[in-house]
């Protein structure tokens, strides 16, 4: 997986699991992937909007299925 930050081609090592509570039901979770460089920036973007957020290693996504 590649990082979700615009223009980044680095491999993702983090999964940012989030949802917009005003439009998504509790079961609907979106996932952005992040490299080490963009993890903080992407997380700050989501937390500034008060979106519920969980950050896990990308490897943990396979175990969530």
C-alpha cells in the first residue's frame, strides 16, 4: 500500500481508521494509509475535524478482517 498523502509515493506503515460521524454510521470506517513522514499530518487533519480516529500498523489491517 502507498501513503494516502497527496503526491507521496512512499510505502504506508500506518493505517488511520476514521469516520465522519455526521454522515457515516458507526459501522462505516474509512481508512487512509500513511508513511512515517505523513502520519502526523494526516492525523491532525482528521482530529481538527473531531473525527473519531484510530491509528494502527498497516499489518493490523489483515487481522481486522
